[in-house]
């Protein structure tokens, strides 16, 4: 059967519309609450996730403690990326998250950082000198990185001595801003905030030894609101992909198998 060029073009156009409609029907949005320390890597991961799956991850960043309170009070999140391994599990116990989806996605690292070259030495001895006006720390009541920072200070025997110099951020993102803007001369931040491709981007830093604080295991979980959303399941699967893991490791995180 011979088809005219115009008729063939109409058929191809209809097929294109059909495939586009199918793709649009399959694609979905997912509302994701993300711990502030994971801002930069998650932005990269979400962009690749959208490109490769058609799904869109709408990201909100903040402190793990505040997200727990918001989710408990009905906030419309569907996936939660916590900064620890306790809060996501607690949401499962509360009936707010799906226990079978709970998984680690990163192992965080704590760093003492200053944007000033040479201010922070490789052993963190600057803390004992007290030659700075303010030390930024995330609020340990809300942020797991703040818990780790205080554990490190106690381990060094400096928690009481430096108490008057500590300024607390609501989350690790705000803590980083305190240091970045000079409101604090140095602070404990997530390594991911100052590292890219294995290098400290600027300033000076001391990577706090892992044995000085409890492991910062970060867990993700699908919340009850997202249990029937295909984009939520797809995102959890994507976090385990080679592409996502490469991004995660490029920001200084470890991977937990």
C-alpha cells in the first residue's frame, strides 16, 4: 500500500503525540524532604533523575529535627532523606513511613572549616587556642551534625571552655552560612558543603576523625503519603544507582552497602 507523504506525516505526528502522552502519564512528581547537609549532591541527583526517568523530585531542604516535626504534623512530603539513622526509623515506628523502604544512602563526614586560608590546621589545634570570636555549630537538638560536633568538642575536652563562643545554626545549612559570611570565623560543617571532586573548595579545614563522634549514617525512607507514588519508588531505587553514588562520593560521603 502506497502512503502519500502528507498521510505518512500525519501518522508519524499522531504516534509522536501518543508516545509523549504515554511518557507524561507515566511520569510523576515526588515531594522530597532533604537534610540540609545533602543539598548540593541532591540537586545534582534530582537533575539526573528527571533526565533519566521523566519523574521530577521537588526538593525542600532543612533540619532533620524540623522535618520530623513537620511530617508528624501532616506535611505533604513523600520521601525523607534524613541526616541520621534514628529519625527515619522513628517515623516508621510512628506509622508515618513505610518500614520496608528504609535504607542508608550516605555516610557523612564532619569537618572544622574556615574560609580563611591557614586558619584551621590539619589537627584542629586552633580550637584549643581560642583565638577566634565565634565557632559555628548546628543545633544538636535539631541537627545530627550538631550532635557530632558537640561529641567531638567533649572528646577534646573543650566543650565547656568554648561554650561562650558557640553560635548555633538551626541546621547545617545555616551553620555553613554563619562561617561563609564571616559571622563566625570557623565552624563545624558537613564535608559535603566544602568539598567537590575530592578537594576542599576553599579556605582551610580539619576533617574530624570518625572515632571522635558517633557515625553519621544517613537514612532515606518513603513516607506513607508516597507509598503509592511510582516516582517515590523510582527515586529510592535511583539513589542506589552508580550515577547517584558517584555524585554522593564526589562530595566526600561514604557509601553503606
